[in-house]
C-alpha cells in the first residue's frame, strides 16, 4: 500500500543552513469545546538542493523519506513572496 505524500503551504522563515530552509506552516481551526477559531503554527525543516529559496518566500513543501534526523520534507515549488 502506497501512502499519500502530504503537501503543505508555508513561508520560509530562515535560509541560514546549507541546502535546508525552515518553513512556518500556519493553520486555522475551530476549537472543539470553545468554538473559537484558533491559529496554530508549526515549523518544518525542508530540503533545498540548490539553495534557491530565501526568507519571505511562500513555498509548497512535500513529505519524503527521511533525509536527516529532523528533515523529512522537501521544497516542491515557490508560490510567491510575502508582502512584508
């Protein structure tokens, strides 16, 4: 059975490492008890082979086989740039 690869959209917050970027993914959901909309953020390390992506880029990342201890994602494509 082949497991579907997850794809997430986030913003590059750091490109200081070689061949790796840190991507912050933000998601919004309604709290089950309080019914309030909550914003949750999580950071992922993603593989960037050519060091092509920089801070502020909005990118799509895809799950892959483990590359290192914490890096199990790679940058699939650049969607745009942050307006900041």
